[in-house]
C-alpha cells in the first residue's frame, strides 16, 4: 500500500511541475537584458580602480577609486542611473571615503524648510541654555 501511495505521489509531482514553453525559454519570468557597455580599470598597486557599465534596460553605473589623504585611504566617486517602474528617472551621484558616504540626488528626502518662528525658538533656546550655564571664566 505504501509503495502504491509513493508511486502515485511521485507521478503527481512530476506531472504538476511547470513545463518550459520552448527550447530557448527556461523560465517564464526571465528576460535577458543585454550588456551594452562593460569597461573596467584593474586595481592598481595603490588600490585604485574603476568601472563603467550600461545595460539595455537603462541601468548604468560608473565608479572610480583612488587613495586619498595622508593615510592613502581609498575614496570613491561614482554615479548610477536607472528608471523606476513608474517611469521616474533616478540619478544618484556619490562620494565615499574618509567622510563617509555622501549621496546627491533629487529623490533623496529632505527636511521641510524652517519657518522664521522656528529659527526664533531655536535661538531663544540657545540663549536660555547659555544663560543657565552661567558666565565662562573668559567673560
């Protein structure tokens, strides 16, 4: 009885699996994207490198790296570009190194600008804090 159930289960699994629709298509979800550009600058003896690539669906990324500062820490400069599914173009330029990752993009959220009364309240709070601390020895 167990052998018959095992055989029936095996047949059900094999017949239920997805079948490719053609010899070239292995998955209904995979769409090949052509590589239009692929340039690479190999890592040099100081740790610097570079690359640039672009795909057929509009994705591009370029980055260069080189030693910076007195300790020769590697700093990077780059940018990438793609289009969101809703059609919005996205461009991000960045530097990365000793100062951290510093991105620049129109799509990065920014805080709401301060109103004049906000600035007055901040200045008032700073004056109150300085007054509570008392005079310094240099005053």
